[in-house]
C-alpha cells in the first residue's frame, strides 16, 4: 500500500470516528448543550473568518492598471 493511500485511509477512518464521537456527545451525553454551542461558535467563527479574510485581501490589494476607471468626460 502506498503512503498516499495509507494517509487517505487514515483520514477517512478518523473522520468516521470523529463523526461517531460528535454524534454521541451531541445526542447521548450530558455535554450536549456545550457541544452544540461550541459547534455553532466554530461554524460562525469560520464563516466570519473567511469573510474577513476576503475583505482584508480586497482592502490591501493594489488595483491593476487595467481595472482602474478614468473619468474622461468631455
């Protein structure tokens, strides 16, 4: 088995195990409210992080000469 295939199989198995642990914590444990709150917090934080990264990139990127519009009204 190649190294790439082993790594792929490891990632696959860890994701399945992670889902089972998450489902248990969310549905069957006393930690359910905390797990749900942390899940929503991470999801919202991730989405807002990506949006803020896009905004930062837009604010700090210099415009290319072809994208500038000149106001040459005659």
